[in-house]
C-alpha cells in the first residue's frame, strides 16, 4: 500500500494501458507499474518492508516463480520493520537496510548504512548464493551481464567507505521520516 506520495505526478499504469494518479492509501495492484516522475513515494508491504522510491523510479509487483515480488528501477531505499530479511527486491535479494541506485543500465550501487548486508541471488537450479557482502557505511558498485549464467553474471566493480558528508546526506534524505510524511 502507498503510505506517502509527495505530489500528483506519481502515476500507476495498468496492463490495459489505463493510467491513474497515486495517493497515500492506494493499494498496489499486481503488474501495475508505478512511475514516480518528479515525485517520491513510500510503500509498505504486508511483509513489513518499507520501500521509499526516489524521483524517476519505476516499481511494480509481478508474479514470478518465487511468488509476488517487487521489481524496480531507479533509486530505492528498503527497510525491514518486522522482517528479518528482504526476500524480494529488484534484481537481487538483500538482508537488512539498503539503498539501491542504478548508475547505468548494467551497474547498480548499494549503500549499507549502520548494518552490514549481503546481496544474494538464486541460480538456475534454485540454489541461493552470495554475490557480495557490504560492510556498514560502505558503498558497492555491482555490474551484471545477462548473457552469462547466473553465478557468473555479477562482478563487484568498486567498494568504498562512505564519508561523513555522504552518511549525513543519506540519513537526511532517505532514513529521516521528515521527507516521508
């Protein structure tokens, strides 16, 4: 369910092509694509996960082999409230709090805040494997190549500690509830 929408530029596109504006309290339908455009929005799942979507982000819930999972592209902050791990996500599965940002079409940046987390995926046989771990207050760039088999398609491009200015900015923009009410 959408718990916050910054303005009326956020839209939901149905598979039929119909479009409607998203507001707080709107339920997210299966296969509806949400486009934040110039706004930002917060979604809370029934699993206890908060998704905070930045501007120019797309988000949808799709039926996959592992069940209904959110698929997104853009800048997305995830926090687990009640859940121990985030078992659904964009391209990967992560544990704990993270911020994901698409750097380019084949590179994503992960930010770990005060807790470390793992980036994991499932191979073609359905076995879980770890792609990378991200230490607290670190950013990691991960590149993927869809032409390779699952266990070979991911490459850590860079890993760096966050400086104090970056930490302050991330907490101010994404974690503080001031921007999301």
